[in-house]
C-alpha cells in the first residue's frame, strides 16, 4: 500500500459527505440560447456535478437597468428552483447554484458583472452511491445560463454544459469522439501511426461494440497476429531462445484496456483520453511517485509503440452504457459471464481477446472502499501458472497504483492480495481480468473508490503507469508469458506453482492431483456418437466454445480404442499439450472444493460437462491419438434426421432444442403429445409429433427421433400451449425465453416459475408453482400453503456441484438415476409434506460433494433436493438445486420444461394408430 507523500500501512480512502445533501426536481436540460438574447460573457462554460466551480458572468443590457431587477436563470428556471438532492429521488434542499458576488456595474459603463457558484448538486464530490448513480445522468447536458432584467424581460444568455466530470460521454458520443481522434491523426502529415476501428459485434439491442487498434504501423499488427503470436503458441521455446540470445528483433506486445461495467463510468471515458494521448501526442507527460517523492515521467510515444500495440475495448456493454446500468439488456452482469458466455457480448468480445492474447490486460472498475488493484487473494484458480504471473502482476499493480495517486487527489492505493485475507479471490474465471489470466495475460481489475473527477484522473494515471511498465520491461514480461505457453505445449505440471495454492489455514496444498502425477490430463475426449454421448448438441457447442476461445480442438479421422472404449471417427479431442491448456482445463475439469474458506467473492464451479449435460472423458494415455486426428476449425451442429416417412415420430426429450421445437410447434397450433409410459423405444417424457410437422425444423434445431412404431400403444397426454410467468431473476426470464416459452403476467399464467422471494398466495390457486432455490423455498414455507414443508439453508451464496439420486417420475424425464447437479443457495428440503414425491436427493455418501464453496455442505448429505406436492388447488414443484443459474445450468432446463408441460397436459386415451382424445389433467 502506497500513500502519496507519506508511506504508511493500508488505509481505506474515506470521503466525507457534506452536511447537507442537495435536491431538486428532475428537469429537462434547458435549451440553447434564443436568437433574441444578448450574448452573456462567461469565464467558463463547463460545470461539474463532482466539483464546485465559480463563474464570472457579464453582459450589457443597455441603459435603464436597475440592479435590483437583475435575476439569473439556468435552463429557463430561476436558480432557486435548482435545489439540492436530499434522499431517494427528492430534490428539495438548498439551491446548488448561488450568487456569490451580487450584480454590479463596471464603472462608467452599462456592463453588469456577477459571480455565480455551481456547487455540488448531491452534496458530495463522489457520486458512487448507488441511489445517486442511477439518477445523476438526467442532469447532464447543455443549458442556457441567462442574466435577466425582470422589469423589461431582456436577457443575456450563453450555452453552458453541466457534466459529471469534464470528460464524460454518453454512448452516442463515443464513436464521434473516436472519429475525431482518427481525423486529427489523418490531418497531421507527420503522424504515420496505425489506427484501426472495428465493430466487434452487436449487442442485444443492436448497438456496436467499439474496438480500436493503435500501433506503430500496420506491419506491426500483421507481424504480431500472423508471425509472433502463432509461433508463441506453437513453438514458444524458439522465441524464448531468441529473447535470451538477443536475436528476437523487432516485435510488439498488446496492452488491452477494458471496461465491462459501464455504469462505472470513468472506465469508458479514460480510454478515449488514453487513445488520444497515444494516437496524437509525441510525448506523454504524467506524474509518478515512489511513495516518498513525486516526479514527472515522460513517455516518448514512438518508443512506446516500438514495444506495444494498444487495444481499446471502450466497453463490452454498450446497452448498459446507454441505459446507465451495470447489466446488459438481458439483465446479466457480463463480468460474471466470461466463462459461461451465455450472452452475445461476452461471446464476441472474448473471441477477440482470444485472438489477441494480450500481455497486459487492465479492466477499469469502481467503486469499492479504497483504490484497489489486483492481483487477488487466494484461493487461486489452479489452472494458472501462478508463479509465472504473480511477481510481474505485483510490479504492474504498483506501477499503476503509484501513477494513479500521483495524477489525482487520491492519497493511497492497495493491492487486494495484500489488503484482504480472503474474499477477493481469483478462483473463478467469471471476471474479465481473471479470464484474461488464463490466456497468460497480466490481468488486473482496478477499482477507484469514487465516481468523480479524481476517480477519472486516477484511472488515466493507472493506464499510463501500465504502459510505462510494459515499455520498460517488455522482454522480461514476454519471456514469462512464453514460459506459460511452453509449459502447456510441453505438458509440464511444474511444482513451482504449488506454494501459491494454499488452504484457508495458509497451508500449502498445491494443485489437487489426486493419484495422478500430472494435474492436467493428456486429452479430453468429447464423444459425438450415440453410444458414448448423451447430448450431441451440447458436445458440438462445447467444441465450438473452445475454438472460439483459442483452444485447439481436433477430431478423429479413424476409430481409436482407449481404456477399452472405442471412439469412432468424428470424435472431438482436446489435446492438453497446447499453450492454452489452462483455459481448456478451467472449463472442463470437475472443479475444486474450497469450502474451508470463510469468504469467496462469487461462485466458482464452471464444469461445462456437468452443467451443460454432455459426456466428457479424461484420458491419461500419452500420445494415444497421435496421427489419428485432424484440426477442427469449426464445430457445426449437424442437421437433425427425421427417420423414414411414418405418420408420427418420437421426439426424444434429450436436448434443449427438442424443447424449443415443442414450443414452436405448440405456438404454430400443431399437436404434440407427451409419453406417460415407457414402451419399446418410447420413454416417459418423450414427445410424439406428426412427421410432416417435425420435418421443417430439422435444419435449424438438433434433436433425435425414433419412428413411432414399437411405442405406438403407449399412453400419452396431449400438450396445450403453456402460459408461463417468471418471477425473480432476469436470468430465469432469459432461460425460459431461450427455451421458447412465451411469458406472461402471473395472473394470466398456468405456471408460475420463481427463483425469487416474491410469492402471492392468491395467484397460485389452480396453478403450478415452480420454486427454485432458497428464496423461493423460503417464500413457500412462510406462506403456510404447503403444510409439512420445510427447508434449510446454510447461506444463500453457498454453492456446490453434488452427486444426486434422481427418482423415476414424469418431472424427471430425460435424466439418469444418478446425476451431478448444481446448488447455488446452500439449501435442501428438510421437511417433505405428506403425499409428496421426492424427485431428487443429495446422494447419501461421504463423497457426494464434488466442487464449490459451501461451508457446512456435509449437512445436506442424503437430504431431499426436489419434491412435487399438491396442496389445495396448487401443485408445488420445489427445487433446492439451481435450474437457471446465469443461463449456464442448461442440463437442468428439462426440470423446468417437464414441470411446465406437466401442468398443461391433457389426458389421452391409449393411442391407437396415432389417434387420441382426452380431457384436461388439472
């Protein structure tokens, strides 16, 4: 921890609120100056919500003006109406714009002068308080500032700007600001730097994701992407040798500036200034400190560009910037989606990040208590080559912190690893900077404590500090990134990492290798054939995910037998002797149990195979696939096959696409039946659909079918189109829509699905209520509508991947008797009502808990996990496990769909020759 001027121990920065907090009614920004107005001379034209400023104004309204008739207006309203914020959305405090020097005439003239003060609308120069943060932007804009003669109505006016800090830009102002920098560079005949603008992709609402590349010249970019990086990933040892013997020659490394939480606003605007400085200036001067002394640094930009390529991801969440929200338009925090990648923004941005594999990655954030910079606390993700990252990350963090405080009024910074004992960990790759570390980047989240001009200035300094650090240490830093890649290519599990992997007691535990010599397997095998793969759709999507994220994937060109299992041609293989094996393993390995820690920042289980529901095999036989594979460049999900031309098909309840097809058919008025008994090739929960109705969906959806032959005497129920309400999280709403369910209000729904705490007893009568997780279980328990029901939770943030026993029941159709399921609210069902059916239970074995952070998980052993029960006119389907957590738990989606379809089924007679009729089940 460094303090400006004074060297001291760790200290959080406390900003004292002023004694009063201002308020005023929400108001439209006012207007441009009218043509009839005399020009008002102003000593400044930009005012700030986070900095009090005075302005001298003057005007000549002619003869006959009495000073007592002179008034001032802002935005067409008297200054007295511009009141300070007090609380909530109330603006009824004292005026925040005041006259500090009353109007007077300049001696011998008709010119009137006065001095106004624009104080602090919110009574503080820090607007990070979430209540304030959601509403201050309504006041940003251009206003008319006017001096008015109330007797005659004459006025002098000027257009002035009110901003949160001088450099803030709305989303729609970003591209023009970028264009202005490009134009200035183009107009400078001496500026031959390479600038490239790209649209990475589109957001949910269709906005462009802006991305800029700045380099010495285009050749530097081409050389890095087409020569240096490919060699680094395939033959890193050759580049290490060149660095060691001084023959590396001319090369550059990428520095990536990033923002993902756009309501942490400085992180967007800072990048515009950093782009402007490095694109247009010959020298960039900034202050720095060694803790005792401040001094000026002078960066020669041409020399910096000899070493670095700058990459600017202004924000990966443009919709959030436009709406002033942390979340994207679907309600997802994208800084929790970097591993799962369920959202279009993270998919597109991380594909670009994977393409570039930056050396330095700086993610601008706010607003914690204190100026915080990563690296993070333990426990650390075991897939990092942590020993090759940590020293350089500590040095870069200090470089950023020192420059940050030297260029702002912030007096200190601290490094999370040193400032906290736990709770700011880098175990999960959900965060952008941590995800970047899996690419070998020096990945830092950096948090300013205030939403203010100071916060902005500190981040500018930090960005310059990072650039300076890479410029000064390029060869050393790049060599260690290459060493990370070399370990991957060589398949080396170096024990030097072990000292950094500790338990909560601080004892070294190293990577959890079990009985294996190497933490990493030789291969992951993702089968694609019917015999070895239960969900080919998810298998293909996993392969495509890995390719998109820079992981090498191969497919077999011949049948290969390993450990007694025959993998046919077309099987996907992930060889783990590759540069980015850490990233691959982080997504595919089972996970770790870190339940001994007292705090974790976020859930840590990723485990795509269990949470997405596909078969994955770990192979530890060296070179067994050598010469039997070829590179998989893309994993295109194959078209579905509708077998033969019988009247009907069995549509297997085996993929989420099958659910989407069922919902599309129902929406189109087609008949869909669901099997209520198993017979022949027909299984309970599978669907029966007319062949001609199903065939049009074969190209766009992946599903599996059987001819409706052996099972055609099986009993079915006919589905009606369900009317579903989702209450609770945005992620639940998204997941249901992702499956094709049309959502409505609770009052109009057949089925209410909730993972939240709201529960309206009157609205559930005559309906099915699907409750997910501790908040919903608690709501049902408190309602008293389900006698005998009880649940227990050790903590709403406790999570775990667990072994579960699944009962045979229509609501569990499509699942095996033994499954690995995921819990995110630390809960289980401790009271089962009389007559209820237990759908799933935590396995009653000492090894039931697989991975996650769940202090006290032992209490859940053998306990019920999910039940269905009738009470009065309501059906309750209650799940302690998570069915729609951040849209990653796709393997649990069928629990949702089965519950919904069960509520809208119609009893049918035994189906003979495809004909049936029945009545409403409930």
